[in-house]
């Protein structure tokens, strides 16, 4: 996993209310780094539907944080 992606994931996970801008940066970085990985591309789609407060058909901060925690472990496995 690229360090910049790891750092962005850690920042999102640690933030009380992660910004949409950070989610967008992670989305672009993942899309560029793993264009052929179905798991990552699903995550990219989820990040596109992130809003801190959530909403119908949207992921809130808590739900997105949980997804990114699992994704961080998955991406670490790709780097090994």
C-alpha cells in the first residue's frame, strides 16, 4: 500500500468528523493505485457516497470509518 494512501486512511479513521474533501482524495488515490481491483473499486464507489451526516443511500462518518478500517487491513495484505 502506498504510504500516502495509508496516511489518508489513518487521518480519516482518526477524525471525529472526516471531511468530504479527504474522502474524495482517498477515492481518487485508490482509483488510480488499484484500477483493476474489484474490492477497491467498490470502496471507491462507497467513498463517492460519503457525507459526514449520512442520509438516504449515503454513508455517514461512522459507517465509512468501519469500511476504511477493514480496507486498510486488506490493502496492507496487498503490499506484502
